[in-house]
């Protein structure tokens, strides 16, 4: 399929032939859901922790004798029914991360890119760099292309000057074509993709079964 390539000033330059497998496939809602869920789970720290009765700082002495006091039987101050006692079934440190099947991850990325293309939210722009490395220059360049409030910039390489100029813009996410994130792409109001990145994605996904890196 052919898409328009625009300049950094927002003017149409030429058409680019991109892979229909990547940018015009049937959208798999299930794959998108699992990819986003996997990313969010892998980001969880999992450090929540509570003390069970075995870790509460109390002695092992019985509070009072078993009979003759008129009070209820009590065997330990660590009991969960006591103030300051242990917690029952409270959270403990754990690892929430898990692996997603390669085919599902690939299907999710292609589905998101196709969905953004179908919705008119994906813009292919000529390759560019920000020689000054200044945030204001990057912001001005992007505002020539879109006025969206949540923008994802997809590049073909980790250009240090582009990364430097983009890192302090709160409404912008910077991604390399081979390190895409489903969550950022799916919720982006506009995906600005460099021309070489669009070509690289088509070549990368041309071979079924190859893992994303």
C-alpha cells in the first residue's frame, strides 16, 4: 500500500510503498489486550509487603492464664484479632512479570499500527534530526505536523540529538522502531513515524515468526 510522506514543515513530498502486512491487516483486539496487559504487568515492582503473625515483634508469652480470669482465651499477642497483631493473607513481595508468546506480540504490534493507520492517526515524515538538541526546536517541529496532546515519535535509530531534544516534552513518547511499546502506541493520539522506520518495520515483519527485539 502507498502512504504519503510529508516534510518537517507538514507538506506532502512523495508516496512511500509500505507493507500491507504491517499497516493494513485485520486488527486483533485480543492480541492488543494481552500485549498491553503484559507490558503493565512487567512494569509492576511487586514490593508490597505485610507482616504475618510470625514476623510481628511480640514475645511468645501467653497474655494471661487459660482459665479463671473471666476473659476470652488468648494464646498470643501476635494473633490477627489483636491490635498490632499479624496480617492474614496480606500481600508479600512477588514477581508479576511473565512472557508473552512471540506470535501474539507480533500480531499485537501489527494490529496497533494498522488500527492507527486506518483511523488516520499515523503520519509518515521524512527522516530528520535536531542538530541543536534543544527541546524547543523539537516541539516546534512536531507542532508543524500535529497539534495532538499525546504523540509518539518512532525513529529508525537511537539518534542522541533527537532523544535529547525529545526527552523533556511531557506529551511526547520517543520509541525506536525495534523497541516498540504497545501501550504507548495504542493510546497515542498521533503516531509520527520516520520514513526509514516505516520501511524497516515492513522488512522486519516480512518474515513470520521473527521475534521483536
